[in-house]
């Protein structure tokens, strides 16, 4: 009995040493640029950029496979922050990218909700709570407005409510980049003075 315990302890010690050595020898660092880009993105995980979430989109930007103007929830402000971070020129939303929408949250008509839980499964940030065959509701502070919960709802009881801009939630916006023609007009006007 004692010899079995000693053998098991020796095997555990050897395997632990091998795993410790492997962890040190094969340690890899993540790309710090991807982490910085991911920190700028809004973390809605909505997929409107055609990537499954913010981290894969950040990885694609860092690898040069995606433009910085594909994130509608980030808006013009997000594009400006990405341009500043990467040292590239600001690009307005492209024709293949959805334009940014006003900030909004999902609103469930609780009298119509049948409790199917499809919206709960679709929500990437767990902002919808409820139980099967019971009404569901949205945690407004958690909702990112990604609209992924609307399509799976079989009774169309989910709508998006635009968040009014008030002093309590107002945010300073980045200045819009002047287009080439507007910049030429501004410089010509300045030169005429």
C-alpha cells in the first residue's frame, strides 16, 4: 500500500515537472496590437462587421485583412480612435458596411412574449432575462443595441427604442473629417482672407 502511494507520488511529480517545463518552453505571447484594437471596439459582439465578434475583427485589422470602418456600433468615433491608434487615415463608412444607427436598446412587449427563449439564446451579452414559457425582459444597462434578438423572435414582440441624447448620457463626438472638396474650399476661403 505504501509502495503504491510512493509510485503515484513519483509519477505525479514527474508529470508536474514535464508540464511546468512545457508551459515555460512553449509559452507564446498574444499580439499586443490586437488587444489594443479590441479595447477600442465597443464589445457588442454583434457581427455587423461580418466577423463573429470584436476580437476576430481586431485580429483581422491587425493582420491588415479588414478596414477600420466596418463597425457600425463604434460609429465615426470608433473609426477615429482606430485611425489614431494605428496611425492611418480616417475612412468613412464604406458602401459595403451598414451606416451607424442611433444608440438604441431592445424593448420586449411583455404582453406578446410567449417565452420561447430564442432571444435569450441570440443575445451575445446576456442582456435578456426570463424563463421558458414565461415573459422576458431586457436589462437596459447591458443591452448594446446589436439587434440580434429581433430576427429569431417568432411573434415579433421585440423592437428597438432609440436612446434620447440627454445631459446624463451625452458624449463629446470626434470632429468629422473634412472631405477633399470641403478641405479645399476651407483652405481657399482661408487663403482669401
